[in-house]
């Protein structure tokens, strides 16, 4: 699924309603824009960390602060798109 957006004269894009619904975005949610191999990748930053608690076991360096977690999320944003080793073709609209 893909959407065609038009950049405004102020450099803004409006995310269409059906795209917001597909990404489960709500007013106030943040997204990460990454440029990877000339492609713009938009990653929602709307993960509820309470759902992830304990999923990976104990932290190797002890408990992380919310700031530590935010920095890690920002650093990893879009990384799943870059790691295409399991795919024959990129999952990007041409």
C-alpha cells in the first residue's frame, strides 16, 4: 500500500487519514523521518513500553531510564528497513 503526498510551500506534508489509521497514529504521536538510500522512511514512535517490559529479560547494564530508552529508539528508527537481509526485494513503493 502506498500514498502520494504533496509537499506544501512551507515544506509540510499532511498524513492522509487512512495512512494514520494504518499506522495507528493519533494526534500528538511522534514519527521519525529517516533517509535511507535516497528513500524517506517514516517510522511511528508510538510503542507502549509497558507492553515490552521483560520481553528481552534483564537489562545487561541494569535498568534504563526513559531518556536512555528514547535515545535507543531514536538511534534504531528505520533500522528494520535498512536490514533487508531476509528479503529479496525492498518493501518500498517505486
